[in-house]
C-alpha cells in the first residue's frame, strides 16, 4: 500500500510536469503526459509484465462493458445529448487514464503485492482500495455540495478496481484491461454533461450493477492453488 501510494503521487507529479512541457493545453496535454508516464512505467517495471500476452483474456474482460452500457443508458435516460464533436478528444482522454491506471494499479501494484506475499484475494482488495482512495483526491478544492459526488465516485472506483484486479489475477493481459477501461470512460465523455441527479429506480439499478460486479469479482479471483500467467 505504501509503495503504491508513493508511486501514484510520484507519477501524478511527473504527469503534471510533462503536461506543462507538452505543446497544447488542458486535458489533451495531460492525457499525452499520462500515456508517456505509462510507457515509462512499463519499461521501468517490465518484470511485472512478463510471462503472458498483452491482450490475453480479452473476451474474459468483456463483462466489464456493463459499465459502458450503463453510461450510455444513464445519460440517455437523463436526456443528456450525445455530441459527436467530442469523439476525438474523448478518445485520447479515455485511452490515457486507462493506460496509466491499468499499468499502475493492475500491473505494477498487484504484481508487487503478490511478490510481497499477499494472497490473490488480498491483492485484489488492497489494489481496489488504493484505487478508490486516490479518487478521493478529487475532493480538493470542491465545495461541500460536491463531496457526496466524489464519495460515490470512490465507491464506483472500488468496485471497478475489484473487478479489473480479478480479471488481471485470472490471467487477462494489461492490453485487454486498457481496451475495456477506455471504452467505459469513452462512453461517459462523449456526452455534453453528466446528469445532475437520478431517479430512485435508476439508482436501484445502479446499486444492483455495482453489487453484482463486486460479487462476481470475489467469485472470479483465483484461489491460491490456481496458477495464472499474466501479460
């Protein structure tokens, strides 16, 4: 956990510096910076990505697309319009965090946790917990009225962290995780705005999806006698 926390904030700082050096502005510069950081991390920690194919287990990761489908449904049911002109920016700003977060959390952190003697179950939970905790940094500079939104986002990140960690521990490659992660982010970013609120039935469906996904992760995570090759 300490290693993961230090590495996360070190890479955030590095991404910020690169953002300032890359021509451009705003989200695009930050996205390219994160892609560069992800590639650097893969070189520095290449031992974490040996022993498998980058796109192994792509079909096994497809259940994660339930969150992409949810994004489309949620925005559509809330009357938020799709904006085709956002596609180019959304592509870059979806791929970048997907690469960065999968390499860091499901690649390096899980590998290090296992090498430090953690069980697959514990590695899954700890990596998901750290993934959720770092999303709480979004609270900085926000008003009290936005804190609840950030807490909900952290809970969502925890479930995503559980599910994607289970996929990784089951043998899915980092490339496969990046594809599905990017699609989830992309389906959220191609809309004009995020819904301000949701009806009770919609919230119930959302909670069911989160609970089902978390349960699936605990069922999916390999038992200690299972041998898994990761890539």
